[in-house]
C-alpha cells in the first residue's frame, strides 16, 4: 500500500468513533501493537528530542525501504508513534520525504493534544523524515 492509502485507512478508522475518549482508547490500543525497538537501541541517539515522554525511534534500511521500530514510556505517546510508523514504515525514503502529514489534522489529533504532546508529534514526524533524508542521501 502507498503512504496515502494507509493514511486514508487511518482517517476512515478514526471517523468511526463518536468522541475523543473513544479515539484516545483506540490510540492506546494501537500502541500495544507497536513494532518495538530492541532494548539495546534505546539510546540517547535514538531518543526523540522535544517530546514530553521518552520516545525512541530507529529506522533501518531493508532493501529499498525503511523499517521503523519505536517505543515510549507513555501509553498515549506509544499509540501516536504507532500511527506514524504504520503510515511510514516499509516505504521508500523518497516516498516518505514527499508524503504529507495532513492525515494528522484530518483525524484531529494535533488539536486534541496538549501543546507539549503536539510538539512531540512534530518532533516524531521530523525524525521519521530525517531518517528518510539520510537513507535517500546514501543512494
């Protein structure tokens, strides 16, 4: 699936819920299925700066795609990074770089987060794009 198709699926899933309490519960559930980063990769180098909670993100190139793993010490944040990984993992670096993140606004996520969590979300997206930039530059 393309990034846009995955993002559209996420939008459709979030539209099934009537209120934000249900959406928060769903985000937490998504975090339980997060592809977890290895314990030894939970280093300062993989720690996302600008997040209220601790979030580790690692990207590895597998053939011509980037596969992301992550973890967080907070259940909501774990769900947020799980959404991003679902959209951007197993994609080509150039596709990640060219992808927009409008789906975040469409599901209303940013506006329902505290300012510090919203900043963390922006930092997560930035780190994903930085991995894509680094892997794309290696070509």
